[in-house]
């Protein structure tokens, strides 16, 4: 049976409009994105099939173009559409940080960092530069590869903070393993950067580690 013949309360689009996006399953959300199914398969059935093939919604969203486009019901046009949606979401989160204080919106900071770093296949180190009211000025990925005290250079971090005229910043890096547990090297690096930035009156507010779940705050752990 086609979705248009389903009871209104069971149709994903109508359900979203009546109950909100949070009421929908992963398959129902994906079905709205797909808009149509394929011969003999409704959009919801196709969505369920795709989620099973990819293993999860996250894996589908983070798939590269070749992998994404090789599945039934998808293709280059859908891939481009998905990338546009994801980039709009990232820009929306960035706009929120530019409006609000990072200290007053800790969840907004976590959501933004997850959107920017969780999909990275390798470790990257980045900074969220803030003004005197702790609103976002810029976000920059500064280093790629293994993150330790030898591969992240305080001089470069200080240089970029001064270039943005930042009053404070938030350090962040990802753990591709998915485990957001700080290492001893992470703690040493945080101290080094905090000391270096203090010389130019730039405060380090936090160091977030991004894994599979919620980003871990080293400030909340008492390590900043």
C-alpha cells in the first residue's frame, strides 16, 4: 500500500507536522528525505532497507559519495541534497553560538562540535575562538593526525587567537575510536596551551574530546 493511502496519523510528514520531528523514527525521518520509494517499496520500507544495509542512520549520513550512491533509491543527486542539509545544520549551530554565550549554552557547543568533528576518520585538533562575551568568532581545524604534545604547536594556536582578536577559546579534538576518554598526553597538552595563551591574555575555557556519545568536557573533569 502506498503511503498516501495510510491513515494520516501514520504518514511520516503528517506525523511530523502534528507531533514534531522528535516523534519520528530514524526510518520515518529518512523517508521524508527520500520523498518517494521505488517500485514495490514505499519510502518508509526503502528507508528501513537502507538503514539495515548501512547499519545505522549515522553510517548512512557519513557515507562517502561512492558508497552512498551505490544503494538502491539513492544517487548523486540525493548525495548532494544530503550534504546540503548537513551543511545547513552545521551553519545553523554556528549561528546559535555567534548569538549566545558559549558558557550559557554548553549544549549548543557540544552539538556544534559533534556536527563538525564526529565524522572525521582521523584525529584533528581545532579551536573555537570567542570574543569577550564568549560568543563564537570562528572555528578552525589547526592540526591533523595524532594529537599529542609534540604535534600541536602552542605558537600556532597563539598566532590564530591573536589573528581573531579572541578573548577566550575552547580547545577540541576527536577520538575516531569513539571513546572520549582523555589521555595523559591530552592533559599535558591542555596545560601547555593554557599556559602559552595566558601570556597573551587569552583564556582557555574548556577542552572537549569528541567521540561517539556526548563530547567530554575536561573543564567539568577539573582538568582545565
